[in-house]
C-alpha cells in the first residue's frame, strides 16, 4: 500500500494542462485565461456623473446652505447615454442623471437631496442649491477604473463573475481559456440498476455515476455518464471504449479482492496499472493507471483511468482526494487543496488498522472556535453521512484514536459564509 501523498503525486504526474479554446465569456466561469487582457479604451470613457443631481460650477455654490440657498438657472437635462452639447456657465446648472457625461464648464454635481427641487413647481427653470460643492464632487473621471493600454487581467487568472463582468466592460464577447476536461464515468456491477428503472430483488440503483458526475461538474469538468458495465471483461472493455475520447476515465466498483472485481485486470490488459490500494479509510481499494485511447485528432494516447471503490462514500472521498486535483490541474489551476482547519472534536474517532481515516463530520463555529462532530455511523456504504457532512476529520496513520476534546485537523468539503 502507498500513502495518500504518494498516490496523489502519481495521479498528478499522469495529467497535464489542457489546450486552449475560445468561449463566449458567459461560458468561461471558473476557467483559466491563457492570455493577458489589456484595455483598448478608458473606463469610464469620459467624465460622468456619479449621482442623479445638478451639474454646476462649484464656485457658484460658495456659502450655500439650508437657510441660504444659491439659486441657479437650469438650462437643460442630460440623461445617461446622451452626450451634452450645452455648456455650464456662471449662474447656470444642468439637471443630470447617474452615468451621463459631464457637460462642458461643470466641475461638480450636487445630488437632488441637497437642492430644493421638491419644493419648486413643475417646469421651474431655477434650482436652489442647499450645500457648498467642491470641484470634482460626485464625478467619475475618465479612466479612473481602467486606463487605455492597462494590463487588466493576467494570463493564469481564474475567471469569477467579477472578471467576466470586466471582460464585458472591455467589449470582449469571448475569451481564450484552458478548456474544460471531459471526464467519463462508468459504474460496474451486476447488482446495479439504472435510475428510473424498477428495483428488483438483489439490485440497487446506480448512485455513484451521478454523485461523481456532479463532483466533476462542480469542479469545472464536463461529465459524461457511460452507464453500467456488468462484471464481465467483455462488458467492461466495450463500455470503457465508449469513453476513449475523454480526458479522464473514472470507474466505480470492481477494484477489491472479490471474484468479480475485474477492473484492475482490465486496466492491466488495456493499458497499464500504476498502483492499487492506498493506506486510507475509506478508499483503500483504489486502482490507477492508463487506458489506450486516441486524442481529438485520432492519434494514439494513454488516458488516465481512476478506478474508484464501489461503496459510495469511498467513491466520493477518493474522488475528492485524487480526481478533483487532477481535474483542477487539467484546467490550469495552481491550488489543488481544500481549506483545512483546526477544530475541537466533540466525539471520538477510532482508527483500528493503521490507515489514515477520513471521518465524515459536521463542523460549526461556536464562541470563536470550530467544533466538529461525526455524522454518526461511518460505514462506507452510508451515503447520507456524506450528505450531512461539510468536512472530513483526519485521523493520522499513527493514531489509533482521536478523543473528544482534542484539537484535530478537518478538511472542509464545503466552505460557507458562516466560516
């Protein structure tokens, strides 16, 4: 058996950053830029009003106050989207909307709330200013956000909603990004039935393909569910061959020591097996290697293949530890880690056989510190224990037990705003 770290290093050594693609910016969320983005324009492109109010000369408001308004003549209105052809001269003002270009001659904007507009009759061509203004007040200057020629987004940036918005503000309809990996999932086992079909005696629904496909999508990959292969080499091989255009193949089940656990045998025949069994719990029976396939141009290549255990908890935890980092690497991301925190353990966790244990836990913050309690029974077939958990308590290989009250390390599965 190899360690978790050794297994992860092996998996990552078999995957590479994928090639670039051009995508509509709304489709690039979570992807990595492959080029620097520089601006061809100033943003904003011209001085504009930051408020609904009156554009005027600050000098005309000297001494203005609630009891001593400075009355100015209103010579027009400027809505957003219209460039004004009027000029503010001494003693005049222009009614202006947020985002509208500043008219010539004006050097400040006084918002409606600081005028007597509400007390004046409709159609009045005068306005009383109730406060002193300073030059530049409530004005957004041209280029104050982005200057023409500036480096706005660096190559390697992961695109979040804010970056997508920035690209749109620069007029980019598309972006060049590292493409998303196609990950094919295949469940194995004669006991499996596809969801939506009748459940007959001795059968269970194929939950792994859908849980793992959801994980693939969550971390930026494109999932392709291949269905169910029976516990026969011919069925497994023909099913795997439907996914040979994928960037990674994931199977669940068939990697233990049973008479019908044949994935590792097929892996050896159709490609190569790099390791089998990892010093962890759950998830000890984990096979990794390659399957012979072709690339998008039809050229021969070796496709990374991860054979996850069949028990659903084992499958999800091994995905988190090994498949997730591989997907992130293919996407061009640099950080493969999950947030890890120190928490006080509220219930003991046993470790009976010298493997690293990942115990499903509920983590909360109380009185300024994190506390963790297990979700209950920790059997690898209890999928609801993963549904309840937001973290995994890590029990080191050299510890036979973690006691209640101890400070422990917890790998967070979900990192919500409460933390």
